[in-house]
């Protein structure tokens, strides 16, 4: 999991807890009288009470690992690949390029109805 980044969270990038729950709201208390360890408050999906954190996304008064620790949510992207059927028979999976759309893949690899039977076109999801 990506470490918590307070500035990214304040820009609106999604945040999750260690156990995968969505963080609904992040508040940064940037006042001189607020101690460093109480700088962040977060409202977590499924929780009725907001939790307090330090600037690194660690819960206050939790010395050990906690399911409530904050992390940046993984970002994924969907791509399209073509895998030659012969390679699938040999349990070998290979694609030289990934494309943003299925149509872009078909256009670039010149796959038409005649040679489409030689390929399996797959949509994949990668973490970015």
C-alpha cells in the first residue's frame, strides 16, 4: 500500500484505511496551538466517530500496527492486450503492447475477422 500523503489527501486524492475502508473526509488542523500528533482528523466509512491521526496517517495512542492507519488508495487503470491462442495452449502468456481501448488495440495490431481467431483479447487492470 502507498504511504499516506497528507498533501495529496488534501488535494482530494482517495485515502483508505489499512483494512481497505474508504476515508470519507480528511481535516488538517493547521493551527500553531495544535500539537503535531493531533494534526489530522478522518471520518471513515462505517465508523460513527472521527479518528485523530498524526501527519503520517498513524492513529493517536496506537503504538502498534492498527487497521485504522491511513494509506493512499490504490489507483488502477484498465488496458487491453491481445494474447495469441498458440501461446495460451503452451501456458505462455505474452503481449508486447497494452492499449487504452479495445479499438486502439484492433487498429494497431491489424486484427480483423479473418485473423481474430488466433488471438484472445483481454481487458486487464493495473495499479498505477
